[in-house]
């Protein structure tokens, strides 16, 4: 996960905080959960658009470790949506050569959902197209904590661990760090998403609510990304 200066116009790794489903539904006089349903269609569209653009990794924030605090009914709806979505979509993802991975503490999910996750991951594990990471029961602080604990198991004799020790146990440690982090829905915060992996990401905030964030909105974000100069601590002159 080394940070390299890149002049590439297309980000290698895009991560998206898909926010605004509830507000979108409510603005239409619908129930919040209807927004999640439409949000799923946008997620599918995003995988295709990113694949077509040559993006290597797409990470979608689907459910945070804090989202358990929502009303039980909404949490239940989301869990069912994951099970049916994974089962329904995994065949098509496989056909499209997508490698699906779920990151987060999946141990808290019901057995049915855990099984659907395992099955979808196994089906697509040898695909060499775009890697789609779904962050579910994910928290950036949790990720760092579990990586530290794994590193301590690796080095029981050692009183200190290095950045590299932590890094090799983080979710997606074998993938590029986040180049472009997008949040839809108007809020300007990270909400405990990929904290370590986004250390040098370019941030892009859109007021568009997730159910309306389409491929053309994504292209705008990538176009803005292409205009930015990533300096990674260096001076502009050094990069010229
Ligand atoms: C994001 O949309 C989806 C999830 C967190 C699962 P929200 O449900 O947070 O939508 P708003 O922010 O309430 O509009
Ligand atoms: C972040 O959205 C989590 C996901 C998009 C899955 P939230 O809507 O839960 O974030 P906060 O709580 O408003 O920061
Ligand atoms: Mg929200």
C-alpha cells in the first residue's frame, strides 16, 4: 500500500460513502427503505461504470458499524437487502469477471447472510477484473484495531509494532490505497470509513443524494480528480 505519485487520470481505487438514501425517499413521500432499494441499483451502475473506466478497485460503504443504532426495522430491511442482493447479483458479477470481497466484522451478521457472503466470495475469487469491496459492519477504527491485534499475534515477543506490520493486516492490504474518496448526500465527513487506507486520498463531496448519483456524476468526480495535483508532501516544483 505504498503511496506513489501518480499522473494517471483514472484513479486506481475509488471508495464511495453512499449517503442520502433516506432523505431521497422522504422527499418523494416514500419510506426511507425505498431509498435503499434504489440505492442498490446505483451501486450496480457504479460497478459497471468503474469497470468501463479502468478503475481497478471500487469500495462501497454499505453499512457502518454505527448503523446498528438505526431503528430495528430499517436494520432488518438492510440485512434482507444484502442477502437477496448478494444472491441475485453474484452470478452477474461473476459473468462480468468482478471479484467480490466483503470487508468489515461479518461475525455479527446472521448465519444466512454470512453464508451468502462466503458463497459470493468463493464464486468470484479467481476473477481478475475489477475488485468490488463491500464494506459491511465496517468501521475504520475497528479495522485498525483488528490489524494491530493480528500484528501482535505475529510478533508475540515484540513490544512495538511498525506501520508495515499494521498495514499488512488491514482490509484490502493487497490492494492500492484509496485514490479518490467520494461522499454523496451533502454531508462533509468521513463517518469512520477507510481511515488508514484513505490517508492520502483526494476527497470529493457531492450534494447529489445517492439514489440519483449516476455514471455521469461519477465521471464528473473523476474529471475533477484528474485536475488535481497529488503532492504527497513534496513541492509542486519537485513534481514538474
Ligand atoms: C446511506 O443513506 C445508506 C446507509 C447508511 C445504509 P442514509 O440511509 O444514511 O440516508 P440519509 O443520510 O438518512 O438520507
Ligand atoms: C455512512 O452514512 C455509512 C454508509 C453510507 C453506509 P451515515 O448516514 O450512516 O453517516 P452519518 O451517521 O450521517 O455520519
Ligand atoms: Mg446518512
